[in-house]
């Protein structure tokens, strides 16, 4: 069984989690082109290597950030959104 560490709930079975996409910079909604906004919403980079992603612990509905190696599928670390973005929740 594969285990992922949830910052709120601790080590849990990976089947309890939902991948929510990679973390990307949000374009300025007031000035970006339609194509830029569409790419932000729907296009993933699908980068081979280490990426930072949004994950959801479905039973508790807790959203957090994980750094994962997409080649080995190893989860390197997990952090609350507040810790990741430098704010307290």
C-alpha cells in the first residue's frame, strides 16, 4: 500500500487523495489574452521531474501542496497551503 503524508491528517492511504493539478502562476485576469487564461485553466506542462502540485485529501476535504517526482512517482514533501505560500492559515 502506498502512503502519502497529509499535513492535517498524517500518513494516509494514497487512495484517499485526489490530484488537483500543478501549481502555476495566475495570469492577470484583467489584462491577459483569452489564450493565456485558457492555457492556465486547462493546459498542464506535464513536466518530467520534480513538480509542485495541489492535492486534496478527499475524506477531510483538505487541500495542500506536494512536491512529487513525476518520473519515480515519489512524494518528496507535503505542506499546508499556508506554509507553502508563507502565510499562516
